[in-house]
């Protein structure tokens, strides 16, 4: 029989009798001997018990040593992470904020025991304050080199300011790093950015200038007997596209197509001449069987579009919000925006994105595609020919 078994019973008796110092000493002795015979999970539990005893004895540094031994056995054990963060906070260690961040990243789903829930609430408060202070410190550190980017003098300055701000957010884990992950076509070397800056897509200003005309045409078309609303998502049940199952063939997310896989939809286009004329001047990809694409996208009340990625990264997807109840939002990667009527944007849909209409009203957006601004004219022609030859034009490009 392992010597730890009887000692563990003694530890429990000493603890019950209120002799916490004796219990801690006995438990530390057997754990340090390495003769417990316990599996890793059992060792973690005993090291955390020792940490709890040392904490109760107001010996936080010794408690931390016990927690570290538990983490050696299970580096992601939630209770160990919480105890480490709380103890580091108690001793005033500068790593407490980061430790709380790691612990909070591993909070399990479901209800927690009230004492643990209270500790997590307090930890969130401490961590939020730490993040704010770290943000200020990091901004101060970069200020001499960064300059006054609160009032950028050029588009380049604005890009630099955005990149530095995101750099700080990534360091502090306020954001995670997202990459372009197209389902079919990945052209290397293109800039990966959730929402592309306005100076790279200057024609958006012209789109916004036509907002009233486009909205009027959409509303007339929507109320027309000739409008054909189709589910945005349509695929065979046998296809491996489980993320779309709730919306497959569901009119909660529907579209009135103007251009579809490179072809004009005549009965819709005829009722939106101003919109079609504008689209004809935009740098839309010309890929046989694939694009250009343009549609009025309708998202029903209380409908969510799940996280997903698009087909290829050689084009951007553009939105002109036409009818947007307050509260409708759109996330691309680490950045979330509210749609605002008349304010267009271009984004990389090969980065994970999702959307939500939490309101009681319909949301309508003009959606169209455009070439990625990082492609030269020669590259555009080569990409178009290659994608057309690959024969994958129809599935969501």
C-alpha cells in the first residue's frame, strides 16, 4: 500500500480538527516524496488542496508553489488557473492581470458554484482594469515613434494607426488573429484585412452618393409582383455544409438577384436601372459562370447568419445598407460594426464573418462583389481565366 493513502486520511482529520498547519505540513511532505501512487488527476487535486490550506494559513507564496505543481500536471486545469490568478493578485504580482486573462479564457459552460462564480466576477473586474492600464502603457510606449495618430494626416497614417491599435489589442488578447481561409481559391500575398480602408476602395463614395436612388428602386422592386425572393442559401442536403443547415432554403435570409454568377437577371435589372448603371462602372470581377454578383439581401427579424467564410480571396464583398433597424450588426474577424443606412463598406469574406438582425423589422442591404485592390490588371485577367477553367463558379462566389 502507498504511504500516501493513510497520510491523506490524516490530512483530512487534521483539517476537520482545525489544525490547518499540521494538515498542510503532512500533505506537503507526502506530495514532495513522490510516493503517492496517484494518477495525474489525483495529484492535481491534492496539490490544489495544499494550495487551499496554504492560502487559508495566509501563506500565499507557498500556496502559489503548490498551484504551480498542479499546473505541471495539468497546465489548463481551470481551478488551478483561477487559484494562480487570485494568488498573484493577492501578492501584488504584475502578472496577475495576464493570469486572470488566461483563467477567464477557460471558464467552462454552465453554472458554477456560487463561491467560484463570485471569484470569476471579481476576476473579470480586475482583468478589465488591468487591460485598460496596459492599453495606456503600451500607447505611451509607442507614442514617440507613433506620433499623433489621433488626427491622421493621410491614408497611410490612418493605416498605421489602425495597425498599431490592433497590435496592442492582439497583445492584450482583446482580439484574436484571423486569417483569410477561402473554401476554394486562395491567391497568395494579398493583404488580409477585415474591413478594407476607404482609400483602397474610393468608388464606395459614388455608391453612397446613389443611396437614395438605389433604395427607392429596391423598395419599388420589393413591392412589385415581379420580384422573386429566393433563399440566399440553397444546397443539397447531402452536401457537407452543416453550418448552413438552419438557413438552407429558408426565406429568413433571402435575396433579389440583379446579377447572378455573371449573368443579368432581366426582370429584376429592368426595374433597377440606376443601380445597374452604377454597378456597370464598378471594378466587379468578370469571371464566366462566377461573377459579377449583385443582389438586395433581406434578413428577417430575429435571424442570425452563422460564422462562415467565402469562396475566394481575390475579391471583396461590399455592402450598402438600405433599410437597417437600429441594433443590426455585422462581424468580420475581430471587428464588429453596426450597419448604418447609406454607409457602404468593403470586406474580405474569406475571413470568418457573421451577422444578426435582433430586431422586429426587416433589414435590407445591397451586396455586390469587387476585385481585391491588391491585384494588378494582369493578375485579374489571369485569376478570372483560372477560376473559370476550374469550373467552380457557382457556389457562393
